[in-house]
């Protein structure tokens, strides 16, 4: 892939024109092209379908169609597209729902210019934008506060039965927010071996990235509230 091809093309969806304009300025001055803007969820879906961006910056709360439904539709139609949710506070139940359906992470709207550009570049490579402490608090609050029966033992969960014991252990540590470097240290493996395990887990479970892995680890009971790596 050439350098030009590696630069992600971005669509910004937010009902506030000042936010869209500010994010556009930040990204374009850092060499990241913004191919379109949308003022609501319906416009975002239509624009994504037409422009086929690599990354969508998606506000959660918008008129006509909210960002959650827009993200669901975009990820269904454009499986290689990455969606970053925009929110004003970190423990947002809609952010948890977005991570569950395949969003690659979330950013607070007061994000620094450097962090915004770095986040867009990161998710465009296929990785997830995870602040482990915030993501785990999100999942613990909303996945585990559900009034559903306690999950069955993780190994018995039908989505996990195809994993090897080592892959289950890797997924458990992923759910605790460990990076590949931390996983390698915890399991006494090389980082390349860890990457291989992570890739196989994603393939077997149909996961897009680490964000979905964290959610699944909690929802299947592989990780319990309060566990830490």
C-alpha cells in the first residue's frame, strides 16, 4: 500500500456545524482528507453509502436518526468502514451499545487535535480505539447492570466453544484491557504469537476489533466486574 492509499478518508457526522468545521480543520491541516459532512444520522448513512469513507466520526445524539442507528446501518452496509462515536461524557450507555454493534471506539468532543488525528489513523488500520480503564467501566456499568440472568460459564457459551484453552485465556485478558505487549508479558509469549492468537480469535468469533472483544468477554462471563489484568 502506498503512503497516499494509507491516508484514511473521513466523514464527519454531527448536528453542530461548529463541531464539524473544527474537526474538519484539525484533520485537513494534518493531512487527513475529510470527504464529507452530515448533520444527522440519515444524512450520514446516505453520505457513507455514496462516499465510502474509511472512518466516520459519528455524534451519538442527532435529529431524524441518532448516531447509534446510523452506525448500525453503515457497519452493516460497509463492513470495512470504521466508526468512532463522539460523546460529551465518557460513561455513556449509548457508547456501550455502539461498541456492542461494532463501533471501533469513542472520543470525547473536547479531544485534543493531536489525539483526534491519531485516533482516526489508528482505527483506519483495523485496530480499536480503546482507553482500557474507561471502556472497562462502560462495560461493567452497562453489560453487568442488565437485569438478565447471570451468564452461563464462558466455556459453554456457544460463541466460545470453538476457541482453544489458550485463545480463551487471551480473550479473557483482552477483556481486562491488556495490550498485546501486556498480553505477551502475562503469558510469556512473543508479541507476534500474541498477535496470531488475537487474529484467530477475531476470525473465529467474527469480531471487528478489540472493542467488541471486551464487550463479548463480559457478556459471556469470561470476565467479571472488578477483575483486573
